C-alpha cells in the first residue's frame, strides 16, 4: 500500500514563512513501550511550504484504517526548535496540514539593502551578530566598557550568528539556531545586522542593536548604503563621491631606489619656497647619489641631509616628520641632533602601540610630490641590477632591495601636502600646545592628463576618531572587480582580509588568475609563519603547486653573481607595494599587505585588542578610465615584469592563451633547470616561493643543488 502525501506551510508567530527548516513527521504508537515511528522528513522551500510522501512501513500500514496521532518536529541547522502533536486520518492519501504556526525564540532576520536612489544592491554579504539578552546587557554595561579599554583582549565582541547575501532585489534572509545566542543565562536575542561588501571583507553599514527580539523572523527596516561606497572602482570613504581625485596630473613611476633618489635630490635642489618630508627612518649620513670618477671607482656625491641643509641655507623652509616608536627603531634623535643648529624643523610622530608612521612622502613648493617606497637608509640603496655586494649599499653583503616610488605633478600634489599638514598639526596639538600649525598651500593647476586618486591609512584617534581605511577600500574594490588578472608585489602578505578576498574572488571566477611577488623572509617577527598560513589557505602546499596551479602563483626574487669563480645567490628583498588589476587599476605606495598597513593588526586578533593599531600610510591609485590612462598602468606592469622575468626589448609583452600566470610559471621552471646546470644562471630574478626558513633550505626545497655556492641570506 502506498504511503500518504503530507503538505502544508510553516510560519512564525509573526506570520512570516519559515524557509529552509527541517520537518520530521513521526507516527505516535498507542503503546508506551513502542518508540515513535518516523514516517517522513523534508525541508521547507523559500516560501515555507513542504510537500513529502510518507514511508511504506508494515507496522504503519496496519493502522491505516483509523485516525492516528502524528508528531511534527521542526528544526534548523540540526537543532530542534519546536514540536507539536496532530491527529490525522491516514485513510486520506493527501493530508493537508494547512498553515502551521511555529512558536519559539528568534531564529532569523530579513530585510532589504538599497542604494541612495532606492535601487537594490545585489550580492552584498549580510551578517548577523548577537548575544543573549542578559549577556548583551552585561557587554553593554559601563563597567565593562571601562574594563574593555584597559584589557589587552577585546571582551565586548558579539558572536556572528550566520551570514547570507542580498539577491537581485536587495532582499536578504539570515537564519540561525537559537543556541547560537542562548546560553545558561539567556533567553531572547539582542542582535545587530552588519552589511559587508561582495567579498565579505569590509563592513559597509551596521544597524543599531535590536534588544530582546521575540519575533521568530525579525523584519529589519530598509538599509540604505551609497552605491559607490558598496561597489565600483573608486574610493569614497563611505560616501557617494570620489575622494581626493584629480585628473590633471603627470605621473612618473620610479622603479628601484637609484632612480627615485636621483629625482629626489634634483627636486630638493630646485626648491624655492618649502620642502616637506615624512619618513619612517632617515640616517643623517645617508648617501643618495654617487659619481663615477674611473671605471668601478664610486664616490659619494649627494648626502641627503647636506642637500637639505643647502636648501635651508637658501631660505627654503624645511619641515620633516619622522616616526618615533619604542618598539621599532627610529632615527628621530639622530636627526634632531644633526639639524639642531639649522632652521630645519623636525617633529616626531609618536606611535603608542603596534603601529607606526610609515608614510614616506616629499613635497617641494606645492608643485612636485613623491610617494616614496624606502626609508633613507644605506642598506636600502639599490639599482635595477640588484647586484650582490653592491658597493653603494651598506653594510657590504646586505641583501639587494627592489622598490617602487612615484613622482607627481598636478592636482594630486595638494593631497600629499594635505596629509603632511594634517600630521604636522596633529603633532602640534599633541606635543606643542597647538603652536606652529600650518595650512596646505593652494593647489597648483596641472597640465597633465593622468587621473589620480590619493588614498590613505590613518591611525584612529589622530586626525579623526575612526581614522581612514582608504587604501584597504581601494584594494577590496579592485579585487572584487577583477575579471582577468590580479598582480600583487608586496613586502608582506599576512592580512587576513586580503587573503580572504583573493580566495573568494578566485572561487567565484575560475578564469581569474593571481600573481604574487613577495619575500621569502619578511623582516618582521612572525610574518613568515603568517604568510605561510595565508598561502596554504589559497590551496598551495608545495612549490610544485605554484608551478602547476591554474589560478594563483607565489614568486620570489633572487640575484646571482660570481665572486672569485664561486657562484653566489641571494634573495632580493621585495620592499615594493604595488598592485595591478586587469590593466584598469594600479596602486603604488607605502602600504604593505599586512594588518597594520591596511586595517588593523588582524594577525594578532584574539591576543590583543588590535582595532586601533593602524599605520599612517599613503598610496596613489591610477584608475584606467580610458585607453590613454590605461597605458600608464600597462607601462608600469611591463617595466616590473621585464625586470623580474628577464624580458628584453621595449615591445609589449604578449599574453599567452593560458593567461598571464603561465609566463611566470614557465620562467620559474626554466630557472629551476638553469640553476642545476654545470654553469648555473638565472633569467631575470624569479623563483617559486618556498615555505622553508633559510635561503639554503629554500633552494634545497626547490630541488636546487647548491654544491659549493655562496648562499647568502
């Protein structure tokens, strides 16, 4: 005999449908000694409806000639939420249970997310955070708020109950079991709805708290978010309009520090009115340029502090802001002593925690500005050749360095100067009783045509209470818009949000490729371990994975040479902070892809309350609005790739049919082979990344026979 067909609809006490809930139907046996018999199980659809046939069981068939009690159990995510007993006539082949009101605690929210014009925003991640009523009241108490400020660990955080995404109509529904917010103290939920970007890595909006929610599914009023804050390519800092955008610029990308320093010296020598500098570290005896007297005989030409003193003696006003931090080496006292008898003004940006003033900028007369990659230190001097034992780099034997800087003319110069003046005036307020404040000079009209957006990371509780996340916003929007390739060249790769964004965007598009150039050994404690963890999350376990992966590759730079007939090999330290997406977007600046540069120190999340630990950083973004502006992005990418991959000539690099990643994988494979030849050599500088600690172990991990080489760390 065939079983029965059960149908009906589950709704909450508010009459709203209960979608995607589990329903189990049991026949209740009249004998207390016999267990209830499960006869059907199903899941409600998006409208709360269910439609299920019962099982054909012999014991069940014997009782089909009379009315029978059945038990309905409603569950969600493995948790039993509600049960009721009904009497049905099993002689009816179709049993319509009608609308069943499921009583019980809150287990979801729904609503819509719209832009400022009322149009739906699709694909945004909606997260519900919450706690029980009593737990929430404890977390919100003034006593706990005071304790949270002095505790090394954040203690006010709410739990993430569940997440979903907005549909094409901007509608969302987030469901969660009551146990996710209930504990021994609690009964009703206190919740907040958080809207995140499409990759789920950046908070766009957060509702007020809803306290002691009793509705089964809580309906939330429409959430309005500016469209350009949620989507698009441009940084808006939470608003609708582009932030710090100009389109009258001349941009010169300066690859490697020899080129940058030649330009910096020339600009300071040409200054007529003022020079403003921000630096992370600045050695008073740093030699910026050298002169060739005879072949191979290099002599110092321009010591940068002397160039600055000369400018000051000409009447040029020079102001310098330097990082000052107890945990990180700084050069403030050295520079203060050097300039004490001059008119050069030096101030220190005091960093009280796990963050630093890391922005490196220079402005001359409001007409030229630089965003500089490296500190002004002797061990960062290098050319594009990255020679081992470069005599202009000290101490002798220290690793080669690759870096990228930018020189600007036009409207963007004002925004670099604005950053300096805000920092200078903040220090005036904090350390000098408000004395010596300055205003940025009016913007000089530019004659260029390159669009530029200046973006910043700003430490909270400085210029503004919350600081700024402009550089991170630029990255998360560019990654979300990527369709062809993402190229990242960075000193660090430890930021959890960036790793999550890359993973999510690759998962959503199998054709997207990602190329990352990074360091084998970052110079911060713990970073090697953290970047290994990020790489593993991308599905990379070995260097062979890098060479064969269809979507992502991690590569490092090495330099080689011969010294007294002994082969030498040494990692090139990648200090650059460059990103390119689809040749439609590029960024260059001072921000690393770690927590403190972009967001907060999320590598130590759970160990410290890290929300306020964010560096001062500055990046330039080149948006490829048209073919004319995109050509500067292509030029930047080509110049970097030619150096790294050893591609000669000035012709455009052709994209293989397998995608850009293929070029990198093939050059890395060739270099693994050529290093194992009797007379080893490298084409360019590229090898696949190794998770090992030392240079020697990394080469061995790559199956390279190092023989009697000089392997330098």
